[in-house]
């Protein structure tokens, strides 16, 4: 079993920054990729950014140039540095872990609120 725990959400003014962290723990597991989705009220969950264990990164168009994903494979941890935040970035941010075979594990989510 894999446990996924996020941290770092909060309230910030527009133009500000936040850094999210996500740590995966368990025993004897390999990770193919980790990343972040978000879900705003009344909207579907959408991809924000992903990073593979080989370091390949992928971003949603709406965060390119503002958000940066990074990872520490030795610690099974992924980070999301969010700069130039906008009110539209307000959402619950979910971390996920992808294992070989396509198995996905999700965190409980962390709230990010950007005030105008």
C-alpha cells in the first residue's frame, strides 16, 4: 500500500506564491511518475503538472511559466512551486503517484485559495 500526503496549501493574495509538497510512503514500491491535479468548485479535476522518475516534466498550458514541478526521487517527494497566483488558481490540489502497471494513488488534497 502507498500513502500520499500533501502539505503547503493556504490563503494567498493574487500575485503571491505558494509551495506544495507531497510525500509518498510505503514499502517496496516503485514509482513511474508523480504529479498534481486540481479541482475547483463545480469543475472537473484537471491536470496541473507531472514529472516522471526520469525527470520528464509536463505542464498544463494555464500554468506554464508560473508553476514549476520538481521531485526528489530518493525521498519519493514531489513539489509544486506556484508563482504569480491568480484567483482562478483557487482549488483543492491533489497529489498522485503512479506505479508500474498504471496504479494510481491519491492524497487527500490541500486547499489553495487566492484572493483578488
